[in-house]
């Protein structure tokens, strides 16, 4: 079901126990590691992970994001001292929300129009749908009065959607 207007969003009560600090980013701070006998996860490189992972660990917080593989359900899990909460993306979600609207429309607009932005209604619809999915996952996870850090342009709509469902979070 696609949810677009704030009055169509569910009201979500905070869980009995939930993290007080959450990072919500397009990607979880991990990469798939298939080098061993069993597939697993390794910490991803990059500035966001380097900067925010210690804060998430110290706060016993959670990180919400896409695990980097499409069309696969991944349950929440612990990795490197952090609680990770995956958001599922289908191949279509990835193409339309991420490659399409995020990188084909927003990225050029924010980078001096190095390439001309493309505008497609189907990309926008998918962007709304995926942002709603991230917001619902966050609302279901965040403890009462939690602080939520929403990172980057892929998730511009999450703060307003989250506020509509959970006015207690900052």
C-alpha cells in the first residue's frame, strides 16, 4: 500500500523498549562478505560509518538502512556493537528510488547540474513509497522520545513522515 499524505499514515506507539538514538541512512554500515565458508557482514568503509558508528555504539542505539542486497528479507541483527535494522528494497525500488529519483533527479540538482536532472512521475512515486517504508521502520524501532539522525537526500521525506507517526521523536 502506498502512503502519501500525513493523514494516511498509521499512528505508531513506541515500543516498550527501544533505542534512544537512531541513525537512518540509505545504507546500513555494513557490506556483504562472502569470502568465508558462510556469508556474513563486514563493516563498510566511509566517512558516515567512521563518524557515526561510535556514537551509535556508545548510545546503545540502532542504525536503520538498506543492507545492500535487493529482493531479500534480512531480520534485524547485531554487528560490531550496533543494532542494525534492515529495510528491504526490491530491484525495482533500487532502480526507481535510488538510481532514478535520488541519483537521476536530486543528485544533479545538488551538484551544480553537472548532468541535467531527469523527472519521471514513476521515480517520484517510488521515492515516496520507499521513504514511507523507512519512516515506518524507524517509527516501529525508536524508543519513546528518541533522537533520530536522518542522513542525506535519499531520505528527505522521512523526517516529516516520521513526525506524523511519532511526534515524540526529535
